[in-house]
C-alpha cells in the first residue's frame, strides 16, 4: 500500500523537476520568460544605443601625423642637423570612450576608426611619405635615388603557442627601390656630376717659408735664398641638368725673396679663370641627367599607392579579427547556456535520485555531460581571449594595463549585405583592374623601366665635350730697393698695390681664351653594352611581371567569389541544421514532459543543438570574412568601409567609417 501511494507522488515530483528544467532552459532561450535569475551576461546595446554612442564619440581626439621635409631660407640651416617630431605612442582618446563598466564595447566601425588612429603598421608606413620626399629632394640636387621601402606589413597576427612577430609581404609593391636601386640596372647611364646640381665653393690658403743654400751665388746673388709665400685660391662650380658645367677659379699669391736680382719685391700675382663645358653626346640632355628625379617622382607615386594597399591590408585584417571575435563571443554564449542547462539537469536528476525515481547511472551521465560542457566552455573562452588580444593588438599603439585584461564585447553581430556578392565575375574583375593599388604600382614600374632605357642608351655614345674658357692675369708689386741689376734693368712699371693688380686681372690687359673639344671613344664599350642589354632584358621581365600580376589579380577575384558562394551555401546549410536541431530539442522536451523521453534524451538533444549553433556561428563568421575578402580582391575595401585615405594619412579619423 505504501509503495502504491508513493509512486504517484514520485511521478508528480518528477514532472515538477522536468517543468523546472524546462523553465530554466526557456529562460536561456528567451530572457523575457519568467524563471529563476540566470548568471549575469554582458548587456547588449540596441541599434539606437549604438548610434547614440557613435555620435558621442570625439571625431578628432588624436594628434594628426605631420612630418615635413626641412626647408629654411636661413643659409646656415643647410649645415645644421634636422630632427623629426617625437613618435606619438599614446593610444587615441577614442579607445577610452568605448569603455563602460570594465568592458570594451566596440562595433566594427569603431574598430576600423581605432585602427586608423592606433595601428602601428600604418604608423610605421606613414614615415615613407617624408622619406620619399627626401629622396626627391636628394635627386633634385643631383644625387642618386636611395629608394623607398614600400613592403606591406601585417604585424598583428599570432596566437597561442605561436610567434606574434611581424610578417612582411611585398605583394609586388617594392618597386620604389627597397634595398637600393644599385641592385639592378635601374638608374644606369652616364655619370652624374660628382657635386650634383648644387653650387659648390672651395677655398684654400697657406703660408710657406723656405730657406735653401745656393751652390752658385751668381745665380741668386745670395748664399742662402729665403722665400716667403702667402697663397690663397677659391673656386665656384655648378652643374646643370643639360650636362653643362661651370667652373670659376681665382688664384692670388704674395711672394717675398731676399735675392738682389729680383726687380719687384714683394711680388703680387692674381689669376682669374672661367670655363664652361658642355657634353654633346653621352651625358647630354635632361633625360640623362634628370633620370633619378623621374625615378624619385615615380617612387613618390608608388608610395601613395602602396600606402593605400597597406590601409586595405590593415582594415581587412581588422575586419577578419573582428568577425573571428564575434564568432568566438557567440560560441562562448552558446557554451555557457549549454553548461547551465547541463548543470540544471544534473541538479534535477540528483533530486530524482534521492527519491529513487531514476537510476544512479543517469546522474553519472549528467555529470559526464557537465564535465564535457565545462571543457567546451573553457576552449570557447580561450578562443575568445585569443581574438580579444589580437584585436587589442591591432587597435592600440602601446600596452595599457587598464585594457590588457578587459573583456571585449562586439556590438555588431552581423554584417551588412555586400553589393559585390551579386555582381557578375566580369564586372568584379573590371573593378579590380581599376581599383587595386597593385595595378597602379605595376604600371608605375613599367614606366620607370621604360624611361630607364633612355638613360642607359645615352651612355652608349662616345664622350664628346665642347669647352671654352677665359683667363685673365695681373702682376704687381713695389720696386725692390735692393735690386743690383742696374738702373735700367731695375726699372719697372707694375702697379705697386693689390688694387692695380686686381684691375689688371679683369681689364683684359693680359687675357687668354680658348675653345676646344675633347673626344673619348671606348673602342669595345663592353661594360656599357652589357649594362644596356641587361636593362633591356629587365624591361622585358617587367612586362612579364605585369602580365603575371594581372593574371594573379583575376585569379584572386575568381577565388574570392567562389569562396563567398561556398560560405553563403555553408551558412544556409548550417541554419537549416540548427533549425532542425531546435525542433528536435523542442519535441524531445515535450515528450519528456509526457514521460516518453528521459532527461538524458533531452540533454543529448540540447548538446546537438549547441553543436549546430556553434557550426552556424562558424559559418556566419566565414561568410562575413568572405565578404571582407571579396572587397579586398576588388580593391573596394575603403569604399565599402567608408575609410578616408586622407584620414589614414593623418592618423585621425575625422568621421566614422
């Protein structure tokens, strides 16, 4: 009798426990459902709250990047070292405006704006602009172009157990001369002036005293000849882009001697010379002498395109990390909910076991499910922590203890539709060939190589130079009071002072002028011929490289479109599987309430639902990253994200992307 009376009571208690478990799971599915309070979860701001948050953010809190090439009208500034402004390694204020209640709430637009202001890859690349301008200033002065390193850098990769060091990939963007143009025939041609195109002054002066014993006194009149000489000289030289060289020289000396045979003592002498040299074959013309200027200007254009490619690479990387963070964040929530359900089921079954309504094996199975869910949650949280660290690394200039351990909450869980997803492949390829920065870099490369041939061909010619110079001299000095040659021979009519000597130097009283030509012919010319043919071969290589890179871009677009289609199909399949798992769980739960299924069956159905939701989240993440990749492949990343290249150059997001 007691057993028969207790059986209905046990059945009712079992039904109450099952109802309590159902209410707990319903609360996890719908936070609005009335049930016992669940563990606290991060608040999810609404779309309106996100918009208000974006409007509250300062748009220009960071200091803009500004480094200019030194230029001063002070003539002494050319001989003083120039210094660049100190590097700004402070995180922008925008980062701290996104912190609330010990968490970092961030949307995709926030992440892109922070990358523009704080990403170290972009901060490093910005210095290439003043470097390229210094190279242009160097070549305009007649120097050789040093080149600019335009390799694309991505230093925010890494994960647990792997190195997070920077990786560099040129992507064909090293045309601006990484490593120096001396590694190839680029820039070969006739030798440039050693002092460039800048005017050059040279001064030299000295005092000389000589005592020399004489073997024949009758030659000098004294047994020991003493000579004191003060000499000074100066020259001015300058070369011009046509190859013209101007040289102006002046020489003056004052000499005293103790010989009585000297009519003038001290003797003053001055000489002025002006010479112009003009190459007529090798080294003639702007194309030959300004070839490095053209290369430096092309390098500056390449630097601009390469920076755009760097911005695209950085924004793409940040977008990928953000969507990985979203996937890990959602997976962690699914695993937390699954663990709560497993613990609730274990608690209910433990009560049933105390009433002897279920076997002990059921509780052991529940404990196994709890342990499995705890392990899954640990892995999910580790992945979430990894992507939080990667995102912080990409969006900060320096480590900050206030945000190192701060959880990151993504505000945008799904991306906007991408117009490129529905465009035909022919249109995508056409846009890529028009928008990709690499295309413009390859075109600049080809033009540099083609222009380089003109300079190399000029060097093949013989060296034929025409020159002309004018020389004037002046002599002066007082009569030697100790002259012993007699009155007639000791008489002289030279000016006694420096003034008369200078006047005679420039008054055409004793001129010399000459016009001539010099011709140098290398009878075999093997070195220059080898350089010329090498330059021709490298130009042909550049044509092949251009075609190869064009094909690579087309393949990249096709591959991105195929990956996008695959990701979209995967999302649809994963969503269907998730919906089926949800219906299976709902049916199993209803059957449990009717006594047809056990709590273990419901727990298994919930585990399958959690796996299906994780698979769906992974598919959604892959789909968002596929949309990011097709924007990169078509060169429309900046357009789709609303990033201003001017903001990227200044390092301040003046408006939200």
